[in-house]
C-alpha cells in the first residue's frame, strides 16, 4: 500500500496509524479543497463505514495539534482543514458556493511588508482571507 503524504507526516511524528486514521489521512491527502469535518466524514465513511463523526473530530484535532493540518475558520461558520504547507499562500472564499481558492501574490506580500515597516514592525505571520462573489458576466 502506498503511504500518502499526511500518513507519512504522521509516521514521522511518531503517531500510531490505525486503519481509520489511514483512511482519513488518505481522504485528506487526495482532497483538492478545504473540507470541513462533515464533508471529511462523508468521504471517509464511504471508504470505511466504521468511521464515526467523533473519530473524524478526534483525528482532526490530533493532526492539527501535531502540525500536520492547519485549521481555518472562514466566515461560513465551519472549520475547514488543509495540509500544512511550507510555502505561504492566501485564500479567496466564494461566499455563494463556499469554494476556497488558494493564491500567491508577490505584490500583496511586498505591500504588507511595506506597511509593517512603515509602522515600525516586522511581520511574524499573517493570514489573508478575501471573501468575494463571482462577477456577473
């Protein structure tokens, strides 16, 4: 069986990988969106119907506490998850569909640095979330 990138990170951190955790890690690794716990439960349960919603929540907490997943609390009221990335990126959230689009923009990064410098600060970390609606065609 091929080990996915989240499972590999768990193994590197010394976490015990149960069959249920392996399925959850597999589903998260193959996700191209930022699933919430309910969506992750649906996807995982379709593979292994012994996975409960409580197991999903415990596993998400475990993975987050160990620096494997990043938890986002966008304004839709749901906590969403993604793999921790080495490269910084920001998010644009379509408020009609809930779709989360990752992007990188060097101009925005430079502007943030300029503002922090002007105010006498060094940026340690930041998070940019843009909430938007699709333009009418």
